[in-house]
C-alpha cells in the first residue's frame, strides 16, 4: 500500500511514498476533502509555512488501522476537523489531501453512517455557527472569506444581520447580499461584537484600534496570534472559538445547504488530477477521491 499526498513546500506537488508512514496513531483513507481559504492563503504566501506540509484541513475519512488502545475507531467513517491536540490540521500539522495518511485521534469529530461529499463542509459550518452563537447584536464581521460567510449566514438565521468589513475581495459576501464596508472611515464606530475571521493582520489592527466594542470573537482558523487592545481593555470580553460544541441541527442543516449550493464537487481517481484545481476560487471545492 503506497501513500500519495499533495504537499506544499514552496511549490505544489504530489509526493509518493513507498509505504504508508505512521506519524500518528490513526491511519485513515480520506474520501472527501474541502479545499478553500486555508489552502489558497498557503499557496499565496499569506500563511507562511516553516516546513513542507500535506494540505487538507477538513473533510471525511474512513479509519483503516489503529495503533494503540483506540481500536473502537477502526472501520468507522468520521468528519475530520482541523482542530485537534497537535495544532491546526493542514496548517501546522500534516493534513488529509492524501491517498492514506495518519492523524491524531483528536481530529476525529462526528462519526457518520450515511456519507455524502457535502459532509466535508461540516467542520466549517460547525465553526461558523459557534462564532455566531457567541456574538451579541450589533455584529461586525472582519473578513469576507468562507469563515466569515458561514458566520454571517448563521447570524442571519439567528435573526441578526451582520455588517462585513472587507479590505480584500468581497464577492462572496456580495453573492449573499450582506452589507459590506471597505473603508474604516465609512463604518459605524460602536459595536457590541466584532468577529475576526481573516488572515489580514493590518485589517484586524485597524478594526480593533478605530472602533468601540464590548466583545471580540476570534476564529482560531484566522491564526490571530495577538490583537491590540485599547486602554479600556478591562471592559472587553475576548473569546477564541475552535470547532464548537452542540448546536441547533436545523440551523446546521440550513447553513450546510446554503453553502453547498456554491461549492463544486470534483471526483478524481488520482491526486495528480487535482493539481490543476489549485488555487481554489470562491468558496472553494470538494475533492472526492475514488
């Protein structure tokens, strides 16, 4: 059994190993992988890497083999989340864009019985809903990528219409007819909650230093390692969100359906066939590996 993987080390390439390499205790066969903002920003250099890495932060995979005492996972199919004990999958830890790969058991999220390619979107949707659940109206979302869009759709279903601050492309937010502001001088000064979702540190700095707010909600996927706080910082609540807990199944289903309508699904027989799809456009695509 050989292992092929899509690796980025300054160039994007498919690397073939003579056998499966066990770095962690769970060997999985990825079935459906969602490719979006994370991979696009890695390829553009916005997310600089310190080592070659297998891409692919979220999706669906079947457990093939287990080393150690966690044999109850063997043979099951799971949603793979980017949030685990070793770091962010596909960013600081090797991801799942591979024919086979080993991961730590903490990246196994929901077990699945009936599987569809759209299930690869579940980690993004779950994360976006958790961001929305922590917000108090009025809400400003910083960033117009897939994380911000899912958070905005979740807020809308909760009865809150957010405003987006987008220094970069805002096509996705426009598609969903959100209220978008491009210049900090054009935005209202007072907000109850600000949700940070982009990788643009300058954008986050401008928002936090020029506006008044009571709560800052940080997507862990935004890789926000520090934030500036005004002198009245003792009155500000700061929340960092990763995969989230239990949430309203009806909202999850509605957001999943809405996002999946704009995500293309590509079936491939070999990872080499996927290279021409990078970098992903729009809200991204799902790779289904036969």
